């Protein structure tokens, strides 16, 4: 989404354009895009939302596809609202989105199965909600701090910033609930989600700081678990992010409302919809500061699904589809998860490099390495990262290097950052920052 002063529908004058296209399903967060267009349509302001399976990359090459040329869409929109050209764009459905069909997960998936659809308003007039209970009783979960690696680096960009893998590995360390698509209380036939699911959770912890990671996945008959949407809440923020965080009272149950990220997907009959709840989403976020147990009161909890039934009355959008000249192949990229059995640690590691030449012949090089480790017993964490960038001209070769060493303890972060710059291997600048920062309920 791009936001700027609105222009009334009846004023095709060259003035600031209303919000224009382009939002990615794989960006986090994304619910703000839908909240924004809801407000705009309430105000009668023209808007356009185009949301596809991409990350923060070009729609011509981002993984996964399909891929389109966004330039014609932008040009038509700005021709209408900046040049006053009556090209009909304001009479078309303002919402275009890609809805995925059942697709097995791969970290370097090239293309999602699915289709483009259009809507006249948000939420669609045909949308409804299904409320699912989590059953009677309560369930306990001893939090494993490394839970989350199956959806690590969920960005769908250039490798190693890839896509979620099979979620069954994280699901094994989570509390899970399942419903079979096509059987009650889900509707007959396929299940179509459009919007952001909501979770009401009655939960307690035996520590003052605890997190809840919630994921919805589609489970194939062979057990493969494909991530659909997710979210994470630090329970000390249960009153909202605008309020002061409050520590939990150990053993005291709190009822919290959790909004998952918006999604659009069609699940195959006979597949299962799985809700998984964990106490960590690592290393996307820090693990909770101390070992703990979560207790979920299932009887006081429930999941609400936003559903539709098939495409709406609007015809699907037509885009100028393109075929990328090349796609990432993983060469030169290291992306690993390592478990040290005796040390009781889990480590995630990435290492990747790139070399390119600009239009004027300047040669640029980049090398990035990162290693993060969590202790399964204490939840202590360490992060070591190094970024090196080099620009080479005929006259000189300039290199900058930044090194980060961070440790996370229960009560504080210890941070050490060093930046160095050199010209033709001669050091010209160096600076070091060292800080001890309180954790403050994080």
C-alpha cells in the first residue's frame, strides 16, 4: 500500500493520488492494508489494493510466483488520478488478490498453485465467519525455546530468505487442534479462507513473561503440514501495544484476543486444518527469557475463521504475466539448523554472498553471515553476525565491515557492534559500541 492525501472520485485533476497498488501476502504484518482500505471505503476515497504471493521484491521475480509486471498497473492508476485520464480504472473492482490452492511447502518453492480474484469491497459482502471451539478441559505445554525453525526466515525473497518448510517439526513441540475439511463444523466441500482468523485464548503461565505463537496450517493426507498464516503475541502486551506492558501473574489465567495475519487460500476436501500453539517462534523472535509452562483452558478458548464460498461476482483481474529470466538456485548459500544433542543447544546459520556490476561498470560485492544459538535448558541466546560490503572503482576499492555479537539473558541484552572501513586494504575508520540493555518484559 502507498498512502497519500485522498482525491475525491469526482475530481480527476492532477493532484496527489489516492493509495495505489501493491501489497505482498508474505510481508509481515499485512492486516494494516485491509484496515486501511476499510477506512478509505468508509470515507468514499478511491483506493486500489493488489496483493500477491510476493515478498518485498519485484513482482517480476519474487518467490513464489505467479509473476506480473506491476508497471502497467501503476501507470493506469496514476494516469487516472494524476493526469485525469478517464481510463476506467476507477470503475474496476478495487481489490485484486491471489488465493492459493493446496500447495506442498518447499523452502525455495517457485510457484504457488492458485488463482487471481477480485472484490468490490472489504470485507466482501458474501464473507461470513465460522466459530470453532477447542474442546473441554485444559492442556499444558512445556515451552521448547527453539520452536519456530520450520518457518524460519519466512520472507519468500532471495535465498536464504526463503519460505516455510514442513510445519510438522514445530507442530510436534506445540499444542495442536485439527478439523477435517469437508466435515462438520467446517462446510462441505473445500474450505476457503479470506481475511484474518482470530483466536480467543484463555491461557496462563508459570512465569511473568510468556509468548504465544499461533499458526494455521493445511495438513495433507501423508502428514505434510503447510503453513497458511501465523502470529506471535508477547502476553505482557495483552492490553494492546499502546498500553504499558504488564507482567503475568504466574498461574493466573488471562483471556486474550489474538489476530492472525490475513490470508487467502482454498483447502482441499479431506485435508485437515491444524491450529498449533507454541510458546516460542524462534529465531524469528527471541525465545522467552526463562523456562516456563503454558496452560491453555480449551473450554474458554476458540478460533474464528473468515470464510467465503468460491469466487465472487466480479470477473478475475487480468495482468501482464512475465517469466523471470532466472530464479534463485541456492548456489553459494548456506541455510542450516543444527542441534547439539549433548550441549542441548539449537543453532541456525546462514552464509551468502553476491557480486554485481552497476550500469557504469562499478563492481559491488556483499557477504553476510549470521549464527544464532539458543540453550534449550536456560533459554540463553547468542547471536554472531558479520556483513561486508565492497565497492570497486578504477581509482579505489572501498570496504565496510560490521560485526555484531549479542547475548540474551533472562534480564538483559549484552550488545557489541564494531564497524570498520578501509580503502585499498588501509584502515580509515573504526568504531565500537558496547551496551548492556535491560530486557524489560521482552
